[in-house]
C-alpha cells in the first residue's frame, strides 16, 4: 500500500493506493478517510486517451503538429531564449505543479535567465488574498487551520461554496455543526453550502466591502473592540475609528441588498459568538477591489482580537492543491523566493544562495499582463490561459502574436494547445513524486503510484533540460526531487518563519508537516513593529455595471464534480458525474420575463463576446443575476479583463450580460 495526497483542490486529502484502487487515508488529519468524487476518480486521469505522450512541434499554429524528439524541442526552446532579451521571456506556471517543479522553474527564470516574468495561475484566484495578507500581517500567512472549526462558535462563509469547491472540508464543517458550530453563508446564490446555514444572507454582488465595513463600525460603536489586543498588536486604530465616524451606514446597507432585519439577525449571532472564523475564496478575491475586500474582512478580526486564537481568524481557502506551495517558493512574479521581495537586501540574499548575479531588481509581469507585453517566448506549464484568462477573444488575438509558445502539459486537449508551437508531455499526478502545501500550511508528500509513461517527464526535469541546454548544468545538477526539496528547505532559512527546514523528505513520507505554527503562538506579526495593520477601504464601485442593454450580472464558480474544463474529470470512465459542464442558472422571475423555461437553449452575451448554454431556472439566485460554472469552456468570452490595481487579479464575478432564448426545449 502506498500513501499519497490528492492533486485536485486545496484541501489536500490523504490517499491510499492498493492494487489499482484508491481509498481515503483514515489516518490523515485533513480527510479522515473521506474523498470527493474528483478524488476517487484520480486514477482515471492517468489512463485517459487524452494524455499527451510525445513531444510535438510546429512552425506555425496554422500547421499540424508533428511528433519530435526531446532533444530537438529543448534545443529549439533554448536557442530562442538565448536570442531573446529577458524582458521578452515569460514563464506561466500553475497551482497544479509540485513544490519541486515550482522551485526549479522559479530559480531558472528569475535566477539564471534573469526574467522576473515568472507567474502562476494563482494570480487569477489567490493574489488578492496574498496582497491583503502582506499588507495586514507583513507576510503572506493564513492564520487559521481547518481543524480550528471544531473549536469555533461561528463560521462565516462569504464568497465561498465549500460544498462544491472544498467538498471534504465541507463534510468536516457539517460534522462541526453537529457539535454546535453555527454557520452563516453570505452569497448572491443559495448554494449547496447555504443549505446547511443557520442564516443565509443573499448579498448583492460587489457589496462585500460595505458589509464588512458595517460589521467593523458596529464593533467600534458597541464597544466590542478588544482594546488590549489592539493596543499591543494593531496599528492605525485611531485613524480607522475616525474614518468610521463618517461612513454612510444607510447607503452601505442598501448597496448590500440586505434588509435591516437581515443584518440585525446576523449581528445578533455575531456579537454573541466567542470564537469566529470568516472564510472566503474567489467570491471576494476575483474583483477589481479584491484586495480591499480582503482587508475589510481582516479588519473585523483585528478589531475584536479574534485572530491568533484557536477557533478564530480570517481563513483564505486556497482553490488549487499547491497554490500555497507555489507562493512559498516564489511562484508569483511579485515576489522573489521564500516570501522575499525585490528589495536590495532580499536580492542580495537570494543571489548569494543561488550563486548568481542575474536577478533583476524590479517585479515581473503578472500572468494577467504577459499577453499584452509583446513577449517573444512564453512557456506555459500545467495551465490553460486561453481558457481561463478573461476576455477570451482578446486573449486569442494576443497569444497569436507570440513567436514561440511552449505548452508543458499531461493532456493534449487544452484550449491553449491550439495556439502553441511546442507541446511537451509532462507526468501527471500518480506518475511523479514531490511535495505540496494545502490551504492551511500543511505540507504532504505526493508519491509516485505507477511508472512514468514513455517519453513523459516530471516538470522539474523538463525545466532542468532547458537549464542544461542554456549552460547551467552545475547550478541545476539534481538527480531526484528530494535533492530539490532539500535545497528549498535550506533556502527557507533566509526567511525563518517558513520553518520548512524543521521537517525532512523522509519524514514527510510518514506524516505531514505544518509550517508557521509558532507565529500563532507568539501573536507577533511581520511588520516593522510586529503589529498588524488596519486599513480603511471603501467600495469604489469600479466593476462593470448592469445597464439597459446588458441587464444581468454574471457570477462564476466551480461545481462539485468537475475540475475546471474537465480535462481530467469529464471522462468516459469517471466514476461519478452529477452536474453538467454547461448550464446557466437564472432567477425564476427573469426567466418568466424572457419566456425561458428550464432546459431551454439560450445565448448569453456581453460587450466582449457570446456563448450558448442551457437554462437552469431557479429561485436560488438573486434577480438580475446569473451563474455559469467555470467548467463551461467558453465562459471567458464573456468576462471582463478589468484588474485589481494591486493584485492584478481579474474581476471575473461582475460582468454585465444579456440573455436571449435560442431554442425552446420542447
């Protein structure tokens, strides 16, 4: 029996593999033997006929791909890199990568090619939380663990549908509810998560800042501020207090779409709860004010001191299996490595550690900026930007201008493959080993369950081949993934709060490791004076607004049984499939006005593009709001490419659209 960890969402469930069968690991703390429908079908993704098994190459995207050798493909890539200025080279990585893969790609790009244009698809889901946590706490740190919900009195889920996006954690929430945990769900949709709520608040899209500012004001006005905690651990309290004296309470409540009675019902539960966790994900992050939304939420916990205590705190729920591991090694273009930035001292430390003088002094391009930067080389690894970046018509035009697009993937049916020149076959989950960090700082070893398919390679080996061809044999002389992990561990000593050096590769085979626990115990933040920062933020209404021509606001999100486009999960041999990849949830009143019935074929259009879908008529969504799952491959023909000015995360959840009936089901 081989123990491993699931490679889908950020929960990171323990697995046991025996005789071509997967089971949940009953000894693993995250899931205690439970798995979701994606997890139990993990093996199917290895055996699917959509696997990419050979390197492919073509001169133009108008040509057909032809099978080529690794030597030819790597030589072509290295030659193009050598003749290209570093500003014109980009690495586009993914939260699907293992930490060792991430580390090598980041080291090669930033340390030796000299480009800081090394970013990840975490930019589109977690970067607003990362920026906010750095502004509030001084570092990118999640101060809550999943097990804390068993010690909490109230869990607030806002912009998070755990029943579908973090299924096994949701099961744990239901268990905690039986133990006495109260649950409040805040969402424009009555989701599957809302079904277990003690209170559901149908908030209007894009009013999260108003809602959390109303909470902060009530905390201050009713004398619920933890004065001792604020005095010893928090900056900017008096400034925030003065600002809140003048906020327009009635106007803000109206913007939320909630009644006074609904807010008072919330407040009664809130003020009588000793221990509170507020958890969120893409519903807050994916916004033109994603950072501000995060800060408004974090303010509430800093004011009442409900942080750095078991059962309390702001809890950012990471969506991908190793998005946090990518942040640890420096996978974002706005950080260097091990949570260090591009300040002079950090560059000096990293340069010495890597023995290089090539690190650029300025931040690189983000994933959401790369395609508009006239790059000459773009290496894309285990992600699908043509599908997942907003305003897809624009994305398709831009990517065609890049002379060399390289796709490293385990599967051949991505949307991006239509625009690549070289495709390199990577080993998927189960055919490689390494480590990943789940959403609450737990590092787990992912084991190799079966042989690596012929001509496929682990991602770190692919980047190593590029490094060798560029002349960096000595600097990238690794024999196995353990060698890389050990080097990364040593590097974390440059920033000791990342105490990953306290575990070992062999120890991780036996049990997971949680970094950063001493931070909670010390109650010290990582700003210059060890205090957290309060930030006064206001809803600036920057997102696209509904209008007469486009009267609906589009919401997007995951579904329980599919992983993004369904490359791995929507397969003939998948064990469980419940929800379709393609549906559009629309309020009953709106459907009646448009003469649309359940199951009708409809067209959804924005100023940027249009797609078709099937109507799902429901009372579970606000009037004048619709929902489309991200498993619809065409969804981003609709979405707006407006970005948060600090995190550069797209505003996926506030696009103005219209709906037209195409064909009646009958």
